[in-house]
C-alpha cells in the first residue's frame, strides 16, 4: 500500500524471474529488462506502465503511478502485473511498441492506495506537551511515547515513526486519528540508555531544540507532522509568571487578609526550564524521587524597611514542583509599608542527601500602595515636648492624627472620606482617667484627606474643693486637694491620650503619650492640718504645736527640691486683714527659711504668738515671701474664752448702732456682758480673780449718756451669769449726730453655790462706751427747696429776631428749675442711702385749672399770617435752652432737679404741678401752682366778621 500520489517503491516476489547476475546488456532501446503495470477491474492503461528492476530470480521492484492515472473509481485497490519484455528508454513514447507486444504475468497481486494522512499535532502521551528530555525519557524515567494526531490513519504492518529524519521506531495504531510511537527502543531497564545520556540519534547532532516527526503507514513513505518534537535538557533554572486576580490592579493595597493579620499576594507559578528556557515536566531528582523545592527570600536591601520587620512565607508552607511546575502564594507576616519590593525565587533538587540549587533563579517585584483605613497614628508636632509640667493649664501643642492602613501607611489623599476622631485621657488600661490632670480643648475633630489636627489640647488641674472658713461659733474645715496628677511619688506620671474613630463599624485607636513632670510651685499646705486651740485669757496666745509646711505644684504634686533660701512668713489671712475678716495678727515677724532646698518649712512649737480676739474661730496664713503666685497655706485657730472678767462688752438686739431721729426713738434690748482681756464672753464662767475662781461673781453696772436723754432701766446685775439685758430703753427727741452711752461697774460680789456672799469688791471692769449714730428718720415725702417763679405772662416781648415769632405767638413760656429733697416726718433731710431696688425717678404731672384745656385741642391764632396749631404737650423741654430733664432720678443724697422746662401754648389761668416717685409710693407727693396772666399788648389783630367764625377770639 502507498499514498494515492504514487511514487511508492513496491517489491514483488515470485520465482523464475529472468535475472542476469552479471548485469548483461539489454535489448536495443530498453532501459529496464522488466516493467510493471497497475489496473483496476481488468482494465489497464498504458499510463500506469512503470519500469521495474529485477533484483533476483525471486524479486523485483517498481514504483507506483498516481492513482488518478490508474482508475476513475474510488476503490483505491489496483491489480499489479509484471512483464519481462523490457521497458523502453522512451517509455512514454514507446516507439518500438513494446507495451503492446509485452507479455504480462499476473499473480493476483494487488496494491492498495490510500490518501496521505494529515499529521497535525505531536505531544507526549498523557500530556499536552510536545517536549521530551534529550534522554528520550519521561520524568519517571520511562521511554517517552509520542502521540501523533491527525488522520486518517490505517492499521496494519509498516506503521513507523521517524525522528530527526534518522531514527525509526515501530508505531502503534490507536485509532484512525491517533498513532503512538516510542522515541527509542527500550533496553532491558525500560529506558533509552544511561541516566542523563542523550538519545543515540541525537548524539551525532548539534544539540537541537526541536526535531521533525514523520509517520509512515507502509514503512516506506513518510509524512511529516505539522509540529516538531521539542527536545529539552535537564532542569537548569526556573521561570516565573504572576498575574493579578483583578487585572485592573497594578499594585497591591496594604490590607490584611480577611480575619488575619497577614498579607497574601496573588498566585505565582514557577516552571522548571532547561538552559534554553524550555519548560519541562521532568522534575526527577538525583535522589530517585520527583519534585524540586522552591524557596523565596525577600530582598531586604532593595525593599522598604518595615518596622517591626515582616517575615515572608508561602502558601503552601513547603513548595514542591509537580510535573515541573509549582503554584503558590507569597504570605507576609503583616501588611507592608508603601514602596517597591523585590523577592528572589530559587529552585533546588533536594531529593538527594543535600540540596543542589539550579543554576539560576528568578526575581519577582511588586509595588504596595496605601490600603483601606483601619487605624490611626498620632504624631505630636514639633512644638510639643514629651514632658509637660503640672501647671494650672498646660497647652499640649498640636497633635496630628493620621488615618492609616493595616501597615501603618498614612492614607493622606488616598482617603476620600471624612472621619470623626475623638480624644480621651485614659489610664494604662485605656479606661477614661479618673484622677490627675483633666484634658480640655477641642476633643473631637473631623479628618480631611486622612489628617485631623488637634491644635488646642490642654491639661488642666482643678483647684481644691471645700474651704477653711471660720465664723464666730463654727468652722468649715473641708479644704480638699485632688490626688497628685503624677500619682504618689510620680508613679502615675504618664498621660495617655487615646484618639479613636470608627471605620467600617470597627473602633480603632491610637495613643499619644506625654509625661507629666513637676511643675511650677503653686501652693503651700500644712502637713496633717488640725484646728489649733488657744485660750483668750491674755492679750496674746501662742500656738503650742509645731506646724510643718510643704510646697506643691498646681497638679498637687509635692515638690521636694527647690532653690535654697525660700522663706515662708506667718501673717493674717487674707493678707488684706479687713476688719470683716476673721483673722489674727502675729505679735512679731515670724519667718522660716528653707536652707537645704528641700521645700520644707517647720515652725517650732510656741514660735508663733498672735494677738487675741474674742472667742471664736479664726485663721492665719503662711506666705512665701516675695511670691504673689504661690498660694498661702491656711491654719484654722479656735479661741476659747478665759475665766477672769476684764471688760464690759455689749450686743444691741436691733443690730447696727444707728437710730433714726424721732420724738421717742427705741434703742432696743441692750445686752451687757463680761468679757475677758480679749473680749471673749465669759458667761457663767466669769470669775473675779484666780484666788476666788471657785465662786461665781455678781457684777452690777449702770449706763448713762451726756448727750442723749435715756428713758428706761439703765442699771443691771449679772447675777453670776456674766451678762444682763437692759430692755425698753428709748432715746427722747435725739439730735442728729454721734452720741455715746457709757456703762461702768458699780460693784462686785462673789457667792458660793448656796448664794452666800463670800466677798465683795469695788474694783471696776474696763468701762464700756457704746457709740450711737442718730440720723434722719424714714423718708415720708418731698419738699421743694428752690424758689421757682410761679407767676408768668405768655408774651415776653421780642428779644431777638430769631425768637420773635415763637414768643409773640406765645408758643413757649420758660419755667424756672424745681429742686426737691427727701425729708422725714420731723423735717430732717434724708441723705443716707435708701434700700436698693428700682431706680427712684421723679415724675411730673400737670393739671390745668382752665376748663376744657386739653392737650389735643386746636388753638386758632391770628398774626400777620394765619396760624392754626394743635397742642401736643403742656410741659416740654425748652428748645431754646437745648438741654433739660423732666424725669430726673434721685441722687445718692436723695435730691432731684427738674430743669429746662417750658409751657407750650400756655393758657391764661392757674396750673398745678405734682411731683411724685412711682417706684416708692410711700413717699408723699408735693404740688406747686403757677399762674399765667395776660401779657402786655404786642400787636394789632382784626377780628373776624362773625363772632362765631373762630372758635376762640383773639
């Protein structure tokens, strides 16, 4: 059989073929001694006549003609006949007629034509690859079998593959479209030869990268495949390919893997390749097993620095090739900072006793850009100090908060959203700090382009609560300072500012840390303050216990180191020593100096002596000399009464020593009591002297005044109680001014508990002078103290041309000023300050004595031209004065003046002015009457034709 195109050399065997082994001469005109012809169904065509070569007495060969000249039928099977009549040299012309005279022998030999197959693809059986190692073996060391696809293929003998036009192996028919053939004949080991020995038919050739593949279905005619078989060497290096899952992403965003802290890149594929870069599946190692190991390394020198440093691993953790290929992912221990990265990938044969690296690896580079916002980073600006002093208010300077991704990259312009970021002062557990300095300023800021600026944050320290406030009979002693802002001994001196926001429903935080240090000295305080108690038995008293003071800053932190030489002085508190303040004054200057610079001052026991005041509670202060900023320490003192009477004292039940003048002015209950040398009331503890201290003393006294007429009981007896009250005393018609009531002792008697007189004495206590101020009584009304003109004529004549028309028309009548003062019911002017309340304004009321004289009545006047005018007010500010006051307020001396007034359109007759104070209706109003008469003739006027033409005459 052979292809329908012809040209197949066929060998015909038989017996008795004429054969001249010596190669004797042929007949004239002959080129061959034998011929073949091909025909179908007994029909032969001269065109199928081909020369034949006799090889022996049993065989000859000839070539087939094309099927198209054999027959028009499609059976493709031709009968073959032979002739030993020869074949002419000009066989196509046959001038000698040899064909027609030839004798043809037939032996029922047939030749089958077939259509030449199309050999389309070549691959290694079981794969899609068209590549084999130069050893001819597969990766598992078996002979490589080539699958040839195309067709149509015919089964039968003669199926042969030929490689590189030199090596032929028997082929196996699989189907009409597939034939397989080994690339070599296997030896006893099932391989093509020794380990890594090239195919025998490659040994004499330059190392090719591809060879031809041919197929023959008769062992004679070969058909070349459309593909070549690639020949590769042993694994020499690797090739690397990487494609993003999303084709639109050029760089990686610094985002963490879902539910993890790692960052994983898209898959990388590594192929084993030979020295020519041909990918190979043969990953059979020297140790007799398959699989090359792939390892990766981050080039830290050519990649950005991550802090903390990231580590690189792979997924799967161990990467081994399968059929020469491995696919894996790079896994970083944390998301990466922005930048360009370089990763080296190498392949190794680790199947033997040690790993052997391939001659070359590959490198993979990628870029990282900011990811999604997942965190914050706070950065104090350059104006900040990591240490802040504990002061009243400490600005923290600017704090910049950046929105960052999972790697800490600042998003800046990559963040297109605005985020609300808040800051809180927290403790080490990130719980809102409950003690120490308080955070103030703007604590919530909205970010823009990934940045939020906190510009006015401050740490403030609250002042103390409570007080040390004395009064006569009790004391407030709850002055309390907050806990030290730095903690005890500085144990809590770190201030953590927690900045927080919410991204995607998750709360994120960052911490800015400041350290509080000792601040400026702010106040002194007494160690273990207690109320000091002293007795007022003499004019001075000494504090019996020592007093230690220490220095603190505004954060209530104790200061233990200070410049030596700072002094603390004792003095009244407040330093103003106002008479209303309950404070005591030292008898001399008392100062302590801190010579060691430890900010500690100790006033020894009995080193502070004070002038006594009457019994009660008081306070003194300890002041840093020369410093108004450092607040003094306050010491509370209780003075308790002595027992030896020294002086008379008094208390007026009605309060202040001021009385209003009246026919009979009550003084009120006057309590006269015995005081010790400091004026402390002794009560029933009153004793005459230390020798008679076992007995109470009855003291008698009398009171009188040289300038006042006193009515009532003016003598008293303490009856052992240390006091007596004079009730019902009145002042008869007192004069205004200061008066004195004097009270003096008239006798002393001391008695036992049975009221038996033990002894008497005329020794007098220090006399008492009671100063009384008599002032005007309660105001009851006004009196006009000026002498205003009360009679007016409406026409004042022409003074100047500018006023002529107004005065000639009697438009305004100027009035004198009215000055008023307040008086009591006894005509005493009241000049003292009245009780506070609404402003007391004098109001003027006007009442016309002329019937039907109203403010809105039309008045008709004739001058040299007709004038019609409507009155809009009776009393106005005189426009020619320019200033005036119709509603003056009472002055501090209770006086008021109405000035600059004028009557408008004054009507002839009597008019009444009433002055009152609406804010104080108890004050009686005062009135004044003025009279307006006809003035002198001023000008002529013509009467109207009819009496009733004008409602009012000229």
